[in-house]
């Protein structure tokens, strides 16, 4: 009986909360969420790459939970993020086991491209310092979107490598440690996924060692190529194709609400 | 048991009408109890109404189920109850002044996932276990 259902849903709305009640309820829910105050995100909207990707994960997680409880869905939702499915979704244990998944905004405002000794590098930084205590990274990935490029490089391949910055030196190359690399056709388009689990765990435990990531692109004959010319989307690209990283966490201890 | 027998004899001497009243009372109670049996109720909490739709991406709100209703004698077959609750219901029936009724409380709880922005516009997807009532019963 639709009207009845409607009534139930609107029972909350029918009686406007007094401001005191609203504050009380907000305080209670923030306490359950483990947040000291309501966040005030300052930039980006929900149509950006990371929130859209996370919404797909949220939908997948919700479907998993409801299937586990015996709800059955006539169909599987189609993921709205374009490009290859999340590498970890093929092993959905990460998603099932995760107590928390976090995506991190790239803090480098404008593409910083280094050109030392005829090598192009692009820099990325993520702040993993504010991870709640007791959470351990079970998996982490860096995602960057590669656009289709029309001119030259036909039938060529690119080798795209991601490095952890170990040490920075003024005026010369930083010390880098290669984390992952991928060889793709120059004409390919879509999200590229790099595994950065070990590094993320290291950064969570030692935030002072977090000097960011660097990315480089080489042609098949070893020439360094400007990432922009290779079609890799940077900070001036569309919001829904911005690069970001995502990490899956497992709580190592039970979170108890503070006693009031 | 001697006391009990004594009491029974007293009771058997109670006027019929009083006995009839007591039984009628139980019957009436049970029918009311039937209406008020322990079950799950729903109250929708809207994040939008709390003015939080700018930082909570999903869900828009959630059904805050709660358990309410009587766990009184007789516990009807469709009401699930722990064995202990059944025994306590009988003991309460015999000593209503000394033993309380069992209480109506959640028997199964679900997780709820919340997706939201933090202050730095990072996005957090967190699963909160044992948060939403799935079934109610007498404890």
C-alpha cells in the first residue's frame, strides 16, 4: 500500500525537528561515525572521479550486504565509472573484508613536470596522515586516466612507470623506487591502475616518509615522453578523470564510542 | 508444595465470578498483547533533513528500525524469543510482582555503509557493523 509506505517514510519529516533536537541527533550520529565535527569539504563535488568511483564501491558493498542478508536483486548494477573494472573487484574479498575504503585527493595543484637529464616526470602527493588509529592498509591503488590521442605514436606502445619518491635533492633527480609499471598501446583509453599497497602501508606508519609518487612514460625505444602528450590526464583535465589513489583498510581493533 | 496446595484450596474456594474475571482479564490482555506484540518498527532518519547532504554522499538516509512491544504471557508462536525469555515469561506470570517480563530487543543486527567527504575532500566509505536492527525478539 504505497500511501502507507509513504507515511512511514515521511513520519520523520512530518514533525520538523526543533533545532535543539536536530543538534542532539547530529551529535549522536557524528559520535557513531567517529567524527569530532561535521566535515566541510572545500573543493570538488560529487561528480569528480574519486567520489564517483567510491559511489560504485558503495553500491557494490550495499548489494553484497543485502545479498548476504537474503535480499535478492534481479540485476547487478552497472558501474558508472568508465574503463576497466577495479583490479581488486576481481577479488572482491578486499571490498568484503574492508571496514573502511578511502580515496585521496591529489594535493599537487598544478602538474609538476620535471625534465632532468632528458627525462619527463610528473609528481603526485596524497595525505595519508589522518588515518584513524588501528586501521591497516590491505590494498591500495593509484588510478590515472589515459585519453585517446589522435596524432603520431600509431602502433606504438608506452611503458608507464610509477615510483615512490625516497629522497628529494634540490636541483637534481630525486631518489626513486619503482612500484609498478604498465605497457599499453598508445591508442588505448581508460583508467590505468597501479598497485601501491606496500608504499601506502609505509606512509600510514611513517607519515614523514611520504614524499609522494612520480610517474614517467617511455616509448618502446626508451625515449622519455611528456605524460601530457601521451594522453595522461593531469590537474587541468576534466574533474571526472582526475587522478587519485584509493586504499582499503581493515580495523585491527574494535572502535568503542567515547563514554559520556 | 504444601503451601501451594493450601493456596490452591483457597483459590478453589474463591468465588466463581472472581475466577472468571481473572481468566477474562488474561484473555483480554493476550489479545491486546497480540496487537502490541514485540516487533520491529521503522523510523526514517533523513541526512538531508539534518542539512548534511553536502558532505554525506550516500545513503540519503536510513531506516532506523527499533524494537517495541509486549513480551507477556502467552508468547504467541510467531513471536521469537529466547528459551530463557519463555521461562521468564512463565515465572513472571506466576510472580508478577517479583519477576519482570522479558524485554523486546534486537535479535539480529545489520551493518550499514556510509560514504562521505572529510575536511580535505578525501572520500571515506566506512562500514559500521551491528548498527541496524534486522529482527526483534523477547530476551
